[in-house]
C-alpha cells in the first residue's frame, strides 16, 4: 500500500500542475452550477423569477481574468451613467440600491431578471457575504424596459429604448439584443446615440440560434444593432477561452468578453444567478466603457470604443482588458487608427470543429502530463538522494 501511495504521489502532483497550467477554466463552473440560471424571456404564463436564495460567496472567474482589482485603484466608474435597455432593472436590488434610475413605465421592475443581471455585471457594488462585484461598481444605471413583461423584444421596442436612454443622459448604452435583419427605426436610434456622443454596446450574435425548422445550422451573418457603424459588437467566451458549444457564430465581431457561466445579481434580494450568452458579455464591455469614461472625463464615445479595442489582448476576436484600456496610452487613439478600426471577420467553423477542438485539448493535456511526469522522474531520485534538501 505504501508503494502504491509513493507511486501515486508524483501522478497526483503532475495532475495538479496540469490543472494549474490550464488556467482559471480548470475549476470554473464548480461554484456556479447550483445557482439559478437567468434567461432572456419567460413563457407567456410563467411566473416572474423570484430572488435567488443562493449567494456567490467566492469571486467568479471573470474578476481575476479581467484584472478588476488593479483597475479599481484608478477608477470605479463614478460619475458615469450606463443605460440598460432590456427587461427592466429592479430598483430594490441591494447591490444596485440608490444608483438605478428607471425611465418609462415598468422600467424599475424586472419580471424576467435578465436586465438586472446585465446591470449587475456593469455596476453591482460589493456586498458582505458575496464575492461578486460589477465591473464599474460606482457607475449609475439608467433602466429602460424595451420588452413585454415576459421579455419579448422587437427592433422597434429596442429602438425606443435606445432613444429613451439617450434622452435620459446615458453615456454608454448596453443593448443585449441581436436581430437578424437591419431595421430602419433601429438604425435611426443608433445614429441618434452616435450624434449624442453615446457609445452603444451590443452582442455580435444572439444567445440562441434561430429556429431553422430542421434545415441545418445557421450560417454566419451580421446581427443588428451590433452591425451598425460605431456600435461596439461583443462576442462571448468562457473561462477556458473557448465559446460555449453550439454558440451562434456571427460574420464579424469587435471584441470578446466573458459570457459563459458568468455570475451576477437577480431581480431582487442578495442571491446570485448564473448565465451564458453574448447578451451577457455586453455587460462586461459596457462596464469597461464606463471605467474609461470615468477615468478620462470628456473622452468621446468613438475614442472610448477605440481605447477598448486598442487595449484588448490578442485572440481571433480581441479580448477585453479593462486595465489596459483605462491605463494605456494607445496609438489607436490617433484619427488615422480610428478610421482603420473595424470588426474582425470570423473564420467559418468546420463541421467537425467542436470535435477537432476537443481532440486538440485532450492531446495537449496528454502531452503536458507526459512532460511533467518525465521531469518528475528525473528530479525525484536526485531530491531523494539529497535527503529532500534544496539543491
């Protein structure tokens, strides 16, 4: 038995090293699997979502990944108002209390919980007993309901929501909707926002693939309002850097942000929810935009967008880095770079792309394990000969 334990020890150490090398995704999700899941719409007769009874006691994976502790030393979003055009935002959410201004009928209540979740990603303040904090915890939220009570939205209702947020004084507007066709009213609303120096942030793809009636998978395409000029289009990714399985692939995207099994607040109470989708990645990007505009008052919407893109780190779709966007002096701030800034065209995924990615991941993990075991095989005898003393 002792021999078995001695033989197992190097393997256990190697497994731990491989898991650590895998990054935050290795253990992500374990803490949020018991949390209720936020949805974008409810069935017609479904009851309103109750407050969650479970807290997120530990900081979610998104907080370390985005380096929020570092950027909060410079700014926490104070003085900036972010419009959330969605299902409404609960004014009684403790982490947002005193910083939510409803605009229009029903905007201060949230039957679905999605609008409150996005608002929490943007601006939830730290609470005792909770490890979750929003990206810009001192920003203000302008709540605009652009849906039915159950969350159904149309281009016209979202356009009215954007217009109301502009009139209400928002400097950044989070629009967590993606429509498959361009709409004149929505285009006009985005133009109004741009002319008012307001940055609109929207998902590059919807959270769910459109129903094609068994006609196969949807081909990559543009979605609106993300495809409108000047809008910051955002795509989701998970703790391991990949997108969720069966996620909708758009034709283009500007920026990647966390959006798989992320944690935020619900429509009321101290409890937390979890959720996935590009509509939620919008919250992180909008919060980062609030940090930039707070740290440099007077910076315009276009320059804010460019700071976020210029401060991103390299990936197929550049990924959000709030600290670099806030702190960096970026060459992308020049007028010439502004003209060159455009969305990234995504490669069309192969039919076996998911299997290929999984095979690559397994192969990489296997090679890493072999290398670690080989190193341990060489080092352990030497360490034993030295009586386990440092060399």
